[in-house]
């Protein structure tokens, strides 16, 4: 009997308590990460919101200090790679001048994803509260807020604190982790309530003593409760109502192409040159699905960026691979590009350079292509894995891959 593929570690449910034995080493704009291709900086872009001048500054930083490319992350942030040792001060000065480092002590905790086509006001309000709150600086660089306009797109990304709404009555739901229940507050109180939720998590993590980075890592006896959340909101002057079995709407990410007066541009594998970046004018919104939303009339985007909703790149994701990652066993990006060029297939495929499967989309409705010492392993839910597949044979193997919907976990 064939078993369903296991979920990647980042998405798997946790049967054992998570005990962190070290501090969070998540990279930032000030804490650079040493990679095989040089140092890496991760610039938090709350809600993916970039002014035209901020977007221009990131391109200058990539050209001046990096390898001339920008990378989009699964949290709507931007990474610069190939940075030389000793560039930190110059990079920080450039980013600070563009308003991309409003609170250096908090720069790694400004993790906010947001519905790309929604009102940016709640994101800006939440970011301002986070940056002004000393306690919030203790959050890990992995803790995630989602500001969802009610459609359910970013709420599906397993955030630690979700703001969902407002509804027609001007009320917003707040959900803690993956809880079934939620708390309802007035729209204008939602950003403040999210900060109260972050304080609740930090207190629970301190009591647990396990150095948890995210809500899902808290031991069951220290799980966050809506009753305590409501009590804390009241103490903060925020009126709240407990909502059992709260709604869970779902909407897919915006497809490449026009959406009313905005254009969604998909970036294959989340990596683009500064020349490509500069063809996207005005204010930008970076999405958690490695695409960019541009307002106004559709620009003539650079070759290699995707605006066709039927393009096969829409269903392909991947990790960094070689040469950027020392743990990778293959140049997965080059191999992925070759397969897409040769097949134009539309199977959802995630490419991984090693067993860590970094950046894997949530759920299991994906064909996994994982580099191993003997070649690639190709697996799909409900089908036997193929082992040690050479890169030239991948198009034929993937053409034979199918996903059994009966064993897929959404």
C-alpha cells in the first residue's frame, strides 16, 4: 500500500515538545548570514509594502553590495545575496536612509504578511505598534502576523496571529495560531489586539521555559487560551467577544495578470535581477507567493517575469540550492529552469537541494523533487517514490507523476 508523502518539517504537526537549545539565528538586515555565495541580508517588508524610493534603494543595495539580484521570500520579504564581509555598516546606512530600518532593535520581528490587494492601513498601524513596543523586540524572527482582509489568502499560511476582516459590521477576528476559536474586536482595535496577543505568547513562552519561537511550539499545558486573551484585551481597554468555531475562509493567491487596476507579476523561483526589478514602477507590494503587485496601468515588464496566469512557472517553487547553500547537493534552480523549458508542464513541483526541503509550500499537494547523493528523488502523494533520478531524466519522470487527491493534506 502506498503511503502519503510526509509533510516537510516546517509544516508537519508536532508530536514531541519543541525545546530550543539556542537563540533564534534568523538573518536580518543587520544580522547577516554567512552563505556559500557570500553574506545574506533579509530585509523585512511588513505587508510587502514598498514605496517607489524604497524599491529603488533595494536595487541600489543589490548592485552596490550584492550580486545584482533580489530574492523574494515566502513571507513577502526581500533578500540580498553575495554580500562581502564588512559591508554591514554601509548597507545599514543605505537601508536606514530609505526608511527600511525604522527600529533597528526590532528589525527582525517585523514579520507581517498581508492580502496583497487590500487596504494597507492595518499593516502600517501594526508595524508602528511593534516598532514602538520594547517587549515586542523579544519575538523571534520566525513569529508571523497575518493581516487578511477576510478572503482567507494569507490566513492560510499558518501565522501565529491572524487578523481576519473587517466584516460588513466593522469587526475583525483575531486567531491565535491554528486555534478553532477566535476573538472579535472593532476594526480600529485590531492592530493593538495583535500586539496584546504577541505579549500573551511571550509570557507563555517564558513560563514554558522551552524558548519557543512560534505558537505551535508551545507545550499543550502552556497553549494560548481565548479566555485569557479576552481578559488581557479588556485590561488594555479593548472590548472583545469570544467566537467559538470561528469562520475559516480560503482564497488562492492572486494569479499573474491584471486584477482591476493592479498587475500581479510572478517572479520565477523568487529571484530577479535589478534590471528586471527596475521595470516595475511606483509602489510595490511583495506577496508571500514570490510575486509582486504593481498598481496603475500595466508596465512593460522585463523578459523573464510572468504575467500570464497559465504560465507553468506558477506551479514551480524551489530552495536556493547550489551555489548559495552549502548543504545543497544540486543546482536545483538551474535544473528546474531546464525542466520547465523542456516540458512546459503544470504539475505543482517543489525543488529541494537537500532533505530539509526549505521553502516547501504548506500541505502535501506537491510533487517533491529532492536532491540526494545519487541523483534526485521524485515523490508525489499516494505514489511510490523514484530514487536516484539523473537530472536529464526528470522531464520524463515528472510527466509520469500524478497526485492522488485522496491522500493529499490541504
